[in-house]
């Protein structure tokens, strides 16, 4: 659906994007994460035909965003960092105007308006002036204008920036709801929501993509050690602690929670199975009171920081 | 094509939802009325006096003492026009709604034309509201009706030209005040450019002087419609609309 190849963008001497390439299949949600200034917004703006690339190609549904921009614009919905709202219009009036701009046929208008209002929870405020809406509602109107013409591709730039936690969850749910029928590409630097909404994640730093895959795959790439959490029914005794430490294959052990009911164990890749079964055997024999043994993925934060660190070290 | 109409509708709605259209009309009409009243007053003063010699009968002609100055005075009020156009494009940039316009399947030329025509409609409406003045005179005297018609035609063209200047100015900045100031500057520039020969010398000066809006307007106030003037106005308007279009398109090249 979206094919980006060797995309480069230069502002004078500054390279905003260096040769990035990625693809998004139809119906997928892909998240762009990266530090501020990494090039997320630039990528979104190029994909949405707002800005031209310096070189490289971007194809959306087979149409080139520079040479066939008109076709592309019909099938995309774009929510920029600042939702493009006219303060002097009502929600309904604004959405109607947007649907006119996006060539929504007259006979479909009412249905699509109702759909957008419903999906974004805007029914109660549809006659209010946009100027009088709270930030959360403004963001929702921004999403509504992006989806109103049933575009195949949705491009959201920081859709949950400066929303309160509850609104953030609502928007996140909304985006998940949309993903089935639409292909969604969104950018953010709020990692937890990324892991929850997106199937694929692309990490971008200083204009380069330093990792693009599903989150578990990325995590696996980075792991040179397996990590397991073990929780007991009572604070860990020293003997138990030492015993586990001594098992061959265990690289390190540290207490997990401050109340030390649990430990985090790092084991060498491949040894983990053996170590865990040994722990279970001994644990049952000696009655350690094991409550939980669970493998821990790197959190997305750790993946993120690790990849960025490696990238900067390479330079 | 219909998209132009959608844009016109939105811009007109926007004009009339805020005080700007009303204040513009009000100021324009009040000043027009004051000028008109003044013209009548000075006309009446002269009217009733005996003429020391016959050539001065010109002073007692309705046409020349009331209508022609009237048209000239309205064209002066056109200095207010950049206030109408200042928000048209500058605001889109400020509010970031330009992102919406440029990522929607609508041609840049349609955007420019739509906004321009909305301002033109507002100008037309305002001009029409000044008509009661000349109509009053029609009842009380015998002015040249043709003169009134060509005068308004000329006024409309001059207004359209200044609107094109104002829209162009608005495309250059996201700050409405700067857009207004640039607009004022351009309007005054084309107003006084008739004096170019004095400043720049004869050759170049005469070329520049031809661009004077004043020159092409005078003929209309005398009751004549000349093709060359209409061509001038249409070219002028087209040129500045084209420039505006290029400025917006230039987003796509950078």
C-alpha cells in the first residue's frame, strides 16, 4: 500500500531524512517513533503530498506522491501535528466543507458525516463552534476530517500529543478501531501507546530508520540475554538467591520490586529453558514458594534507547 | 469547478460570521456618504450664484461637480481593501489549515480563484450599496446616466485590481498585519506610479507610468469605456493572481 524507497529530504544544508525506505501493507498500522527532530513529521508531510522530497520515491497505492499527487490526495486522510481547524466554523459545517474538498459525493454525504461524528464521538458537539472546543475534542475533529471521505490510507502525526490520559486512551482505541478498514501510519514519541496500537514499528533517528519490524522481533534482535522474572510468595531469602545465582547459565540476578518478592534473572540465550526447569525442580523440592515465572521482553523504551545508542555509537 | 464555489461559500461565511465584513462595509459607506454630502454641499453653494463669466458653467454641472469627484473619492477609499484580503491566505498559514487545503484533491488555482472571487463579491456588494447616492441625484437633476454606469464599471475594475494585489500580499506571509501593510504598499505604489517619469527618467518612466491604475480609471469617469483599459485591468488582475498561484505552488518545489 505504501512503498517508500530511498527517501531523502534536505533543507539547505540540513538533512532531515537520509535515504529511508520502508513498506506498509494494506490494513497494517505502522508506528513511527523517534526523538524530536528525527524526521517523523517530515516523513508524514511528504507522504501526504504537502511537501516534496529531495530525492527518492513514495508510492501510495501505486500512485507517486509527487507526479500523481491529485490521485493520492483523494485516497489519503492526513492529521498534521496541529489539526487544521477553522475556528469560526461549527464542527458540522467544518466537516461538511472538508467532505466537499475531498470530493465526497452528495448522496453519500449524510451517511459519511454521521459515521465520522459517531466514530469520533462528536454527536453532542456537532453544532458548537470549533473555537469553543477543548483540546481533546479539537483533536477528535481533526481525526474526523481525516476519515470522513473513507480514505484508504490514514496519516496521523502525533495524534495524542497533549491529551490527558483518558483522552489518549480514547484516541488510541479509536485508531485501533480504524485500522481494519484503513492502512494507518502514525508518528509519536509516546512509546507505550505505540506498543499497544501498532503491529509494526519503525524507529527513526536523525533522519535514518534504525529499525523497522514488529515489536517482538525488534526486541528479539536486541536481546543478547534472556530475561525472566521470578516471583515468590514471600521476600526472597539469601540462600535461595545464592542458589539461583550459582546455576550455570545464569548471568546475573537482581531483585525486582523494592519489597523484594521477585527477582529479575538474566540468562544466556539458549540456556534459559534448562535454567528455568532446574529452578522449578529445586523450587518444588525445597519449597521456595514460587508464584510466577515469566519471560520479559525488552520494553519498547529499552529497545528504543538501545537502538538509538547503537546508532549514535556507529557514527 | 464546483470546488471554487465551495471555497467562495466558506470564505463569504467567514467574512460574515466575524465583524470584519460589517465593519468594512460600514466604514466604507459612512465615508462615502460623507464625501457625497460634501460634494452636494459645495455644488449647492456655487449653484445659486450668478456666473461672472459663462465658462464657469462647468461648476454648475451635476456630472462634474458631484459624480466625478464621487468616483474619485471612492477609489481613494480603496486603500481599505487590503484589510479585506489580509486574512485570506495569511490566516490559512497561521492556523495550519493550509495543510488541509494542500493535501486535498483541489487545484491551487481553484483555491486562489475561490478566495479572490469571495472578496470580489464582497466588494461588489459594498459598491452596490453606494448606489443610492447617484440615484438620489437622478431624481433631482439630470446627470448623465451613462457616466454613472461607466463610473461604477471603472470603480469595480479598480477594486478588483487592488483585491488581486491584496491577495498576493496575503500569500507572502502568515502575519495578517504584514499582509495588510504589504497590500497598502502595493496599492499606493500603483496609485502613484504615474509620476515615474519624474523619478526614473523618460524611457523607463513612461513604461512604468502606463501601469498606473489612475490613468486607466480616469477614462471611465469621463463616460468612456475603452478596450485598452479593460485589457489593462484584466491583464493586471491575471498577473497578480498568477503570482499568487505561483507562491502557493512553490510549496511543492521546496
